[in-house]
C-alpha cells in the first residue's frame, strides 16, 4: 500500500509547484491574448483599408455606437461595400478567379 502521508515540507513544495505552474499558464495566456489582439487589429486594418473605411469611422460607427439599429446599418453598409469590391475584382480578373475556385467546406 502506498504511503499517503505527506510531510509539511513536501506539501509546501507541492503547493509552490502548483502556484508556479498556474503563474506560468497565466503568463502564457496573456501572451497569446496579446498576439491574438495584434492579429485581429492587423486583419481588421487591412480589411478596412481595402474598403477605404478609416479606422475612426469604424470606431464611431461600430465600436462606440450605442444604438443597435445604427450599428446594424453600419455593418450592412460594410457588407454591401465588401460584396461590391469582390464583384468588381472578380469581373476585372475573371480568369484568375476561375483558376482558383473556392472549395466547398461540405463533405460530399
């Protein structure tokens, strides 16, 4: 039968090791969150740039807008602008678009 008694010193060591592991995990999580925020900001800025929407306009129309209907209208306008951009680019370079079809995500 295994020895289930723990000395005070070994218990203190176990607790300290557990705290160290938790602290390392917390630091790693903060680093991952920071990297994700940087990636999000980069992609958002690229997309807003494609649509020629200034970041300030995005912040005012979406982030800081408290009226849900106005936010919805802002996003609807962005969606329509994005759709027109894709349509225009597809028409301008149809050959390239045909050569690189988007694969269906459904399993067939």
